[in-house]
C-alpha cells in the first residue's frame, strides 16, 4: 500500500447505487452486513418505504446493536406528479433524523435508501442534501440508493454503481416473492 492509500483508510466516502435494475437496496444492505461483521455501526433510513414487512427488517434485528433501520414512509403509492403533503412531511422528517445520525458520532455508515427517488419526486430539496453531504464528518461513510440519481449526487459521489436491468422475471408476470423483494 502506498502512503496516499494509507491516509484514506479511515475516510468516509459517498457511495451511490442507482439505475433501473434490481439490487440497489440489496447492495447497501450487503455493505451493512459486512460492516457489522467488523463491529461498525450502521444506521439505515428508508425513504418512501413504510409499513411493509420487507425481509431486511427481520434480518437487521439479528444484527443489533450494529445495524439499525428506520422506515420513513407509508405503504401507499406516492404520486410523482402530485405527492401528498404527508409524503413530503415524512421525507422531511426522515431527512432531519438522517442529518442528526450523520453528525451524531454514533455511526460509521449512514444509508439513505431511496433518497434519489425522494429527490426525483421533489419530496426534498437537493441543495440542502448536497450541503449536508459536503459537510459530513470526515469518517462517516454515506450510501445513497435509488433510481434517478440527480446530477448533483453523481458529482459528489466517490463511488457510483449503476444497476442496469437486462431481464427481470416480473415482466413474465411473476409477482414479488418473499425473501426476493423487488
């Protein structure tokens, strides 16, 4: 290892998982699993997800106290063209909690699941998000997931992975399956 690499070993980067393919949340959850294996503390905020029994909710209970998750939405569909006030309020409340977690000193990693979608649906203002991310503590890793990553998120991210759908069994009429949620 060279000295430049050594100086960045404890630096927290910004990662973005985006694209139209399956696997963005799954990749972030996999990272949380790995981090827990190294006694790192992870906080996950799920924007626009709530009251749905996703498999990760049960799994994460088993990773306590290393991984915590909080859903910040309703199970009802959010209209992109005309989001309801409750959806805007839930997203804003989630963002306030996420900011506190980022700056609390309690977490090594903060996962902002579906933040890109919340931004695309105009539930949150991009300028405040970018300002917070640019001023995050040096050692906190941020993971942002969701389709439609705005250019501002792409520009500040240190690692960007685009999930591209090539084929999905959903298009053959196969519904969501327990343990394999879309």
